[in-house]
């Protein structure tokens, strides 16, 4: 029995909000190899390292950018573009000025950026398009619409004539045959079970048993586009490549041949029942695309694994799970791939032969340690220096790899400060660690990609399982506590993968509500994962982390958190009213079960099968991610991007189709009401205001424009409504500062007690006079940390004391130490004082705790040392 409480808005006053940003190209080198750029995703900053000593990156700058930066790419020696997922923007950064000089709006969920032909190509993942900008003026040139799901990573061919993008959630040409047309399930192997319920069937969309002329049940086609080739000159799609992989997270071009290599996992969801996919739900691969012929050759990264043997410590020692980033050696003779799930980087030849495995984290071999998982997600190679830089998403560190020894030399923090709470640090690894499976080849995130959905369905029933009786008590209901009792058959049939966002206080879980709380998922580690259940402390840590993951804003809402009157053929504002007050059946409105915002769209009740006209009981699902599942088109003769839509098995393609079911008898024939309801649900509030992350950069050239004035006023009004906090970053009188808007006083508090508050008019005048200011909405409660007191230690950022250099003597050497947080300060030495002959100390240093340490040999005579800001 579980006890459940009313939902709580996750953003209410949190100093840190976990959006679980999806890093794509989080680390890159400058063209000359002297600078390393890395996104500090949790701290919303770009970190810049001097890598003149390739083995000893020195943090020289930390520059505030947008909310949830996920990719970076330098355009010139001084200009770097940072992609911000939640802010829906590009931050154009000047390294010399250490500020954002322009912000480019890109909707929705931009993932990566590359440059070709004087233009910038940005993948707008959630919009299924590539936004093209003039790289100099930053003006929008065009949007290239793509026929594929969730384009993220990008690559440019050698001569700059083609841009390639891989669709992260492309699917694998599987689709659903509804329960009406599907054959009965096979008899349970457990003879004590009653007959299995009638359910749908997952099939290949080309299965001749369900296409014309045999049955004509599937009347649509699925191109299954995985990679798109874009012509730089023509700014259009030249061709698509299919059958590459189901989830495609990395892309690289082989020098010389120009062939594409795609890091991917391929789902085995055509294999029915949990025992048959135990510890083998996906294959982990790199697929070769021949540019000349278009042929696809997949390389299985775990071809030697005996999947029938569980547990399999040998497999765990060598497994390469959830490949993400790929980078080639300039010779084209090998490449490196990050195995995000395994905490390994593999060196692989062009034919898919693994040449070496490099352990990135401390849990080497078959050791399992999710609490200290690294999570390699991005790669940057300095081939001439024989160094590979590995961006670790989970640990928020960079590992420096010796590519001759194929070993990690050292690991450094991405930034001088990481605001990630311990709840997230302690529990995040349990979602992503593939070593929690019996053979090390899959994690929970194999299907819950980046804590979200793979947009396909799985049949994880068990013919040998047991009937399950669940009783749940729901508190906080209008008419008092409600007790639900449901009996579930273990052969549940196909169910689409559900997001892990916004689960706080939404128990019970699963489509049927057959998991009364999150800890009841522990059985999956022994069952589906083929390993063993977590300890009580571990499953609780996993639960606590999951409860932090928050929805991003709904991109379909108006920026002021209202509903558009013209969206997708309907009026979402009118749809909100219909949702609340229009009866679809006697005494019932949508809001009767799907609690409207600020609710999550679910009252968490389990509805009996009879009332639903289904073969099983189902929980009322939340509605906050419906807009992400609108790319299934089963109309006769159509092409469709996805093979699954809404409801539990994905067999419904549109909300209008759903609202045409007999239960909606009072509105079935009212197209206007159905269109309006569809529009409203696709704009459903996620609990995060649309203005969270919204950013404008103010300069003398735009600060007086009507567009900037309107946006600035809107952000201030949203702050007054507590939908956001409003911060400012940039220069005041030429010096870098941060500010926090105070709605009650209608002014801006600076990051120093030695400065007075600023009015809107004063800041506008400063921008007109030459200062550059970036205003940004951030989650309510996070404004102080992100605006004026980064570490929340009570000392404002501009009032933090200068770093102290400590010197200790040892025989023949001086041991010097200073805070790692002193980004931009260089250690210098001189033989005498006063002197003008200060030189940089180039002796390699190490990081211990929060300090930099250098042991500098002194060759006789006095030595003087100082820290100098450069």
C-alpha cells in the first residue's frame, strides 16, 4: 500500500533546478589547439582552459551563458558559440571580453552548432529542423524542416559543402497494430495464470502480415530517416540515410574518405516479453555510412558478449554501452567513442575492431559504483600532443587521456564551482550506469534517454509471471481519500516508454499504475536488467534523484505563460475553458481526471478497464509531454516520422482521434471543441514558465528598439508574478558584474555591497553608452545564485576576496598553492624584487581538493612569486 500526496510545483523557490540537459558537443578545442572550451551545464557557464601544456589544462575564464548549455563551438580565435537547451538560444561569447556579446533565439531545445559557407547551422531538436544564421550578422537565413525525430549532433564535411545531422530519436521502423486487429497473446507459460488480456502488437511497419494486399491494416509508410545530408549552398536536404540506428547520439566524418560514423543503440523491441530481452534490450553500435554508395554497415561494440550468461562479469569488464561522442584521429586510421553508460572510451579502427578500452572512472573492470560514475559524453582530440579530453557529464569533470598509453593522466573539474546538490550527485548514476545490468550493456537510460523517452513501445510482459494486486490510497482528493484496488496480469502488452521528468508526488507509476511508488521499480534490476536488486539506501538515492528532474518549458505557450488563440488548427485559450467546463459525458469534464495546471494533468487515479473500454485498468496519465508525441501519422498513404503516438501503446495518432472515442459522446461530432482541446493539451503548462531561460542581450544598437523594450518589460512582469527570477550579466562602466531584479522595489541589486541599486532606466542608459548587458529569466529561487552570489556563501560575487597564494619551503623547491576557483589568475615567478622580469611558472600542477598545487624547483638564490590576472 502506498500513501500519496498532492503534487508540488518543483520550481517553487529552488536555488537549483535540475533540467537534466542533454549534452551533445560539450567540449571542443580551438583551431590552433591552445584553448579548450567546455560547457559547465549545471552552473550555466562556459569554461575556457589554456592547454599550452596539453597535460595540464589551466582554467582561465568562466563566462556566464544561458540556462543548461549543452554544446560549444569556436567560430574564431575570440568568438565562441554556446548552445543553451533550456534558454532556446545561442550565446555568442567574446573570450577577450569574457562576456556574451549577442544572444540568438532558437526554438526549441537547440542541441548543436557548426559553421559552413559563412553560415551557422543549429539543430533545433524538438522542432525537427535546422536553423541557419548568417555567422557574422546573426540574422536568420532560413529554417530547414527535416523529416526525422530530434536532430541533435552535427558535422561538416572537409570541404564545407555538406552538413550532416543525426536524429537522436529516429526510431527503428517499428509501429503498433492496435488490440482490435492484433492476434491474441500466446498462452502464459505459468499455467496458474488466466488468459492474457487482448493487447496490441509491435511490428515492423513493412510486415506483410499487416500491410496491403494481405490485410491493409498498416496503410502508412515509415522512411525511418536516421541521418540527413544538407547542401550548404542550396540550404536544403540532399538525401536521408535510413536503418542506421534507433537512438543516434554521436556523429563524425572520417578524414580522407568522408564517410560518416554514427554512435547509436538499436532497440530490440520486436522481441516480445521481458525474459527475452533481459540484459539485452539494445545493441550498442557504431554504424558506417558510405557517402559514395549510401550503404550502411553497423559495427556491434559488444559482439563477443554471451547474452545467455547472467551475471557475466567478463562482459561487464569489456562492455561498451550507450555510445555518444565520436572523434577521429586526423589520419583516419582510428577513432575514439565515448561509452557513456560504461565509463569507458574505446579506440576503434574504421572496420569496427576495438583496439583499446580506456577506463575513465574509478570503477574499473566489473566493479560497480554508480555513486561515483563519470559519464563520458564529449570528446576533443589534440592528436599532435597525444592527448584526448573527455567531458564527463555526470561528474562534471574533464579527464585527460594519454593516447599512447591509453590511460587517464588526470581529472579536473569543469569549473571552479558546481552547484549540483548532493541528492543529484548521489543518485544520478543509477539511471545511467550500464554496469547495473548483468552484463554491463544496458542501463535504465537505454530506453529512458537522458531521463526522457525513446518514443517507441516495448512489450515487457512475462508469460511466467504472477498476478499482481495493488492497493493505493490517494490523499488530497476533493472528496477525501480514495482507495484503488487493481489486479494486473503480468502479460501487459506493448507500452510506450514514459518520461522520468516530473514524477515527484505522481505515484503510482507505469501506464497501469502497477508500481505503487518508485522504489517498487527495484525488481527491474533483477528482472529486466539481469542483475540484482539495489540496496534500500541505493534505491532511495535513485528515487530522490529522479524526483529532482523537472520539465522544461512548453515551447507552444506564449512567453507570458498564456495560451495562444491560434495553434495547430485550434484555439488553445478556448480549449482551456473547454477542458475545465465542457462536459464530454454526463457530469464529466476533462479536468475531472486530468487535473489542469498548476496540476500535472493527472489525478493519479486508476480507472477500471470497463470504464475505459480497455482490457486492463489504466492510471490517468499526466499531460505535460503530449506535445512531444505528435509525429505519428497513420493516415492512408502518408509517410510518418514516428510509429507510435499517444495512449499507453501509442496506437492513437492525434488528440482529435482520441476525442472521437465513444466515451466522449457529447463532443464526438464537435470538431471545434476537439481542435481547441487538442491545441490546449499541446500547450499544457509543464510547471516551468516559458520565460525561464528566455534571454536578450542589450547593446547600444538595440536597447532602444521596441522588441527589446517589450521583452524586457515582459520579463520584469514575469518576475513580479514569481514565474521567474530575472538576472543581468555583463558590464557596468566596462567592468563585469551581475544583477538581480527586485520586483517589489522595481530595481536591480548588484553583486557588490559597494554599489547602489540600479533602475531600469539607468541600465538602459548604460547600454546606450556602450555597456553590454544580457537579461535572462531563470527558475524562481535561482536568481541570487545565478545572478549575484554564485556559491551562496553570503559574500556577493564582486566582493569575494582576491585569491591567496600560499608558499611552503622544501629542500630545493617551493610548494605553492592557491584556490582552483581563481580562474584567470596565472602563477608567475621572478628572481628578484622589485623586478620587471616576471615569467609564467610552467611547472605542471595538480588539483587537491579545492586547491592548485605546484612544486617549483629553485635553482639557487631568492625566488618571488605572485598570482596575476591575465
